[in-house]
């Protein structure tokens, strides 16, 4: 069980770090909201391992990844509101494409 953060490779490093932090907070608020009558069991399971993968992707890869469900898209006002990061709901199995995204180093 892990989650992926995809950051566009044309986003400056400082804003990329901020985008991932915002994405992590957004996913917790959306999928593990304490006000919901029942917390999402997928999120509960993920919190045990807390596995995350942060990848740097081209704008084309970024757009293509949106065909997969259960993601949140973050934008950056300092860059004119362009999309900067996608965070996907944790899952045990990932589409093949995700294995080939470049790790953010």
C-alpha cells in the first residue's frame, strides 16, 4: 500500500517541495476526514506503512496520469495557477506506467 506524488519537472524546487507538502495535507483532509462517520479503510491501512513515492514528471506525463482515478491536483498561485502536483489515493496495485516515472532526487 503506497501513494504517489507526481510533480511537474518544470516547477522550481522550492515550489515543488511546497506542493508536495500541500498535497499530503490535502489527501489527509479528503480521504481521512475525522468528521466522516467512517474513516476510509484504505487510508487506515496506508497509515500503517506510510509509504510514499515522489516522482518528477514531464507536463505530458502529468496530464496522462490524470486518466487514473482518485487523485487531487494542486496548483501554484506564484506560477499563475498552473497545476504543479498530483497526489493519488493509496493503493496496493499501481498501473505499470507508475513504475517508470523518474524518482524525485
